[in-house]
C-alpha cells in the first residue's frame, strides 16, 4: 500500500480553521430554546442590530411577541443602532408603518432605521427565514416551517447560530446589499411619483389654462359687447343718453377690472409685482373701500345687506396703499358675491405681541364650498357665476409680498365665512 500524500502547511491551517469554525456553529431544533436564544442575542447587543423579517406574518409575530419593543428599548436605553428590514407586499392589505405607529415607535427614535422590501417575484412567499446579526459578530438564522402560526415557538423549525466572524461578515454583506436595494426601490418609487405628479400637474395646468381662456374670453366679451351695443343704441336714441352712459360706464369699469386682474396675475407670475411702501392709517383705507363698494352696490337692487365697520383707534401699517385697498376690496366683493342678504362685519385691530394688524371680514352668506376650500387661493378657482377666480389669488400674493398672511374658514354654528388678513404694523 502506498503512503497517504503529505499535507502542506496551508492544508493543515485550513483544516484547523474548518474545525474551529465548526465549533462556532450551533444548530438548534428545540423551538423554545430558539426563542430564548433570539431574545438573549437582542438583549446582548452593545452597538448594532441588523434584522430581516421576511413576511407580514413574521412581523406580526415579532410585534406580538415583544421583539419590536425590545429593539426599541435597545435603541432608546442603550443607544444601539437598529437596522430593520420589513416586508411591503402590494397584493396584501398591510401597512407596516401603521403597525409601528400603533406602538409609538416610528417618529421618535433617531437611531432606529427601517427599510421595506417589495418582493420581485411571486415566489417570495417561500422565503420565510428571519436573519439576525448582532454587533457584526454573531448571526442567527431562524427557519420557519409554518408561517401562519401566531407565535415563534409554533412557527419555527430550526435555527443556526454562528459565532464565526467570516460567516457573520457574509451575512452582513447580504444584509447591506438588501438594504441598498431597499433604498434604491424607495428612490425609484419617489422618482416615479414625482414624474407622475408632474404629469398630473401639467394635465391640470393645461385643463385650467383652457378653462381660463374660455372663461376669460366670455367674461371679456360680455362687457365689451355691452359697451358696443349701448354705444350703437345711443346713436339711435340720443334722448336716453343718461341711461346708456351709465350702462357704458358700468361695463367699462368691469372690463377694466378684468384686464387689471390679468395684468396683476402676469406680474405675480413673472415676479415683477412692485410695492410702493408708505405708512398709512389702515382704518381710513378700509372706510374708503367700504364707501366705494357701497356705491357699486347701489346698482344691484337684489342685494339686501349691510356692511358694518366700527373703527376705534387708528392703526398705522407699512405697505402699498393701492395694493392694500385692492386686497380689502377683493375680499369684501367676494363676501358680497356670496351673501344675498344679512350683514358683513369688518373689523381691524392691533396685536402688539406679534406687531401685526389683523383684519377680519365675516359674512352671513353661503360659506366656502368644501370642494374648493384646499385650493381657494389658487388661480381660476371659483364657484361664482361671475368672475374668473383671480381675486383671492391676487389678494394672497399681495398680502404675502407685504410679509403678511391670509386665511379663511367657514363660521361655526353660523352661516357664512370669515377671512383673516394680517399685516405688519408701522416699523
């Protein structure tokens, strides 16, 4: 018989390493021991825990079994960095974020990082193992025999516990690869959502632009045709000059107002809206607006309402007098438009703590339609049969250009709505 071949020094070293590594691997089949070892490893963590929970049922078991709470405690009390990967299945009505929100976990812990993985194939349900890596030194793989069970003792079949550095490094590499894939998926999903939102916004913009063109054409045509018509009738019936002159003047003012609004929108959009800043008495300006609006209301015999304004001390603000007049006029006319009868209450007061003047315009009309409430200060938003929906948009931009704010809400237990404008007091 020939002698066995001599082993090299390298072969002997490899054999020794294999023997040592085999001693660092422990296979557990007792499911009670599996659960206890799982808990012990999490409690032993000093710096980092990386955990992959592969299925929604596994996540529920970890939630119900207190494992997630243990991770939270490790993050909060021992400052252990937690990296948790959980499933997100499109075909199951399941939201992992809701589960974590229910135990108050998600928004508060900075070193508790969570990623979700979306299965790439329909065979993902066959992947049921739970991967745990602790301090990059120990790895624990739990194999599941029945994922439908409610607790780990009944669900698990066996587990492999590795104290081998090389094996743990391999699992750490796998974990980091999946983590990066989860980040990439989120980035792609966000990019896709952004593209979809941009497309929807373009479609909405195109629709609104077309509606605006149609509406503006109609609104501009109406007073223009009236001016032309009354001018022609004036030639035929000169004895009715006073009546026709009044109608021509009224429609010319309406046409001028529409054109002015469109020019203002163009200035706002191109960021060329200029303000002529001075100091002035806000109450005087409000009184001027009310006098002007009442004069316009005189021609509308269907309106049975009154405007109530009882100023006290003068309120000096810093702003563009003409533009502030425009804002108050727009808001007051908006209140009148939706109030057939009743009272519109205008109030102005100082807030010395915030160094602001606060204007409120409260009407008793139909209130703000809930459908347009979220976008009421946008362009072309209106429920009125008249106008192109630019007044509130212009008012908002003028107020914000002054460093102020504008808001609105429906009155509680009353009819109508209230608009609030804040402006800086004299600086």
